[in-house]
């Protein structure tokens, strides 16, 4: 787990393909590289005091934390011009106090499972090496769910959840890459969308 300490915090905001999500990028890592935390509602935010506090704002519908950023998905009726500065200031003040973005200690690498088949290890490796960095750049994550009968199922998190362009990314990007690199993969589907 990353040790929290009071420090100067610089945040900048980045738009992403989901018009209802905005990425708040910090000048340091908030969680371990390759690990992400998706809080689709206030009830799920138990592991993050920051997420709990953000859900106190009526406009916040989802909070996603990964690498060095927090992605907030707002309600349709809220305008970014009215809420983005409030969210940015709250995140900055929270982080300046030295508190952890997420209060969870990982016992093992969530990507690695020694019981995975060789093909699942290869799928996870491709997702981690080629897909994760690009999707994180857009404020989200795509996480391996399962592989059965040639179908890879993934979970969409952060700004990817509910994003109008996520289906195109899933089919034109991820599916094309996986089917080209691994002949065992025939299709990629989003689980729980």
C-alpha cells in the first residue's frame, strides 16, 4: 500500500470520451500501478473515505480511482462548469491532508491467479500490457471477468461504464487485438452493462 503523507497536491482535469465523466489527475500515485477501484454508488465506497465524501455531493454518481487519478461520473442534469471546481478542490484538500485515497491492503496481485489456464494468463497479459494504459488514459478500466468457449468477458469501470463509445472500443479495439493475437479468442463481451 502506498504510504500517505501530507504533501503539495497539484490536480488537473482531463475530459474523456464519456461526456458525464471527468478525470482529476494528481501529481503522484494514489494507488498501486495496475490496480483500480470502482465505486458505482455510495454503498460500495466502504474502502475509500475519499469516495464516500465525494458521494455526499448530489451530482456524483460514480467514483473510480486508479494510478494517479480519480474519475467522477456526474448526473445528467449537472453541468461540469458548475461542479468541476468544487470536486477538484475537495479532492485536493483531501489528498493534502495526507489521507489514503483507498484504505485497502492487497494481499496478492489481483491480476495474477496461479490457477489460471495458459490462455487466461495470455489474455490477462495482453489486457494489462496493451489495453489498460490506453483505457486509464480515458479515465476508466476494463478488467478481465472470464473466458469460456472462445468468449472473453470483461467488466467496464470508471468512465468506460455507460460511455457511448465503450462498445466501439470493446469491439473495434479490444476484440480486434485479442482475436488477432490469440486465435482461441472469438469474441469480447462486456459483462454487467
